[in-house]
């Protein structure tokens, strides 16, 4: 196994990513859109105690929806759900969505969405994603490298006392299929252990994280005013796990479920009552791919499914590491949110 060419979710055929962010005060937030031009079968699993989502019920294997057109991951807490509306309008203008009439544009685009809590991180509670950011992000979507760290929905993300962000990773399996992940790391829990090592780094492929060392610096103190509003910190890790292996809806749902193991290996604690941890899984396929979709009820498919699910969870852990390594320190009205690189400079080998 090895990472794909970009080591990103865009290594999965049929997956494009576009991002918009604002980092100028008082903004510190953004929106990320995963665009699926040929649609994809999708599932979701929500385990955090404070989720903010849209169109997740439709993804249940017992419901009739056959696929999704895009998935939005965004800042702004529940206010950020508005960004999905502009993505729907953008898709509608191109005739993409569930066909509900005879007209060229008689469609209803399916755009599941999940949010993180980053309100007031830049200083102003109302400096949050605008509805148009979703359309801007999907219009910019490409199948190329994904910008990591302080981009898209990762702009205002943080992981306990450190700057979080957007991360991505991929793996090419021995049979030639691909698994890719995009994650927004905005956790109440920590991504580093007591010695300052990133929990997920041990799951790197080859020399992916071989440049990391156990740091000598003490952990940074808990930052004050984590949200600039009274009350406990509010956060959430949201992610999309994608593959080009053809899966039915139940098998895709299961992929999202198992992927939460990747969160647990890279963040501690996870799934708290102030997180809304939610993972989407998508299965893409090309127009000439006539392979039957794998099912949980097919005994002959179980071995391939288990390999796929394990790869998804491990790739999610790796994506979290890439988010932390690419995040940059930011100055906020409540003080500096240091990046992992700035908090633990000795973790990086100079060999």
C-alpha cells in the first residue's frame, strides 16, 4: 500500500474539492465543498453529542435516496448550514440533482452538510460563512492537490490548545482501488500525547511521518477564551471518507461507522458532549464500471469490505496528522492559537 499521487481525497476518481476562507479580522472561518459530479452513494455516522447537520436522514440505508451531488463541511456552527443552499442553486443551474420533472432544470440537488463550531474565533460572533461561500467553493473545486491547514472549514478550527485545520490523505490498496479522506480537525480533545507526539503519526505509510521526533518542549498552556463566549468550549470533527470501490448504501454507512475508529486513534477524548463528530462515507464509480456494488450480506464480499474499512479508519488518522502539521498559528483577540510546529519545534528532524 502507498499514498495516492496527491495523498489526498482527490486521488479517488470522481471526487473534487473546493474551499473558501476568510482570515482577516474579525473573520476566522471558511467552507469546504466535496463535489461529486457523477454523484456517489453515501452514508453517514454521527457520534458527537452536539452535531450540526443537514440532509443526513436521507442517507439512511432504509431511505430511498440513491446518491449525493456534493457534501459541505463548513464553519459557522448552525448558521453555516446556509452555505448548502448556494451549492444547491449552483448545481440546479447545471441540471445536477434528483430529477423531479421533465424540464432540463427540474432537479433537486442532494447536498448533505455538517458544521464545526468556530463562532467568534476571529473576534466577531457574526463574522461567519455567508451563504454564497458554498457556491464559491464548489465553483473552485478541482481534482488536484488539496490545500491543508488554515483553509476552507479549517480556517478557524482548533484542537484543544493548538491550531487545527483541514487535513487529507489517501491510500492505494494492493488491488488498485483507492481510499481518500478529508477532515476538519476542531476537537475538544487533544491530538498529541503527554510527550507531545501526534497520536496518529504511528499510522503513517512508509516514511510519511519519519521526520517527526519526540519534542522536548512542555505542552502549551490551555488557551483562554477558546470561543470568546461564556460556557464550555464547543468544537466538532467532521470528515468525508471516499472510495472508488462500488458499495451499496448499507456498506457505505458501515464505512462511515468504522472510520470513527480513526478519530479515536488520533484524538483523545473524542465524541464528547461538546463535539458534533460526524463522518460521511461516499462510494464513487466511473460510467464504464459495471462491477456489482458490494453488500454486507454477501459472505464473499466480507474480506474486501474489512480491508476497505480498516484502510478508511487508518487514512482518517493520517489525515488528522496532516491537518495538524499544516496548520499555522493565528493571533486572535483572546490570544495566540499556536500551531503544532510552533508549539513543538523540536519535533521536526533537522537531519
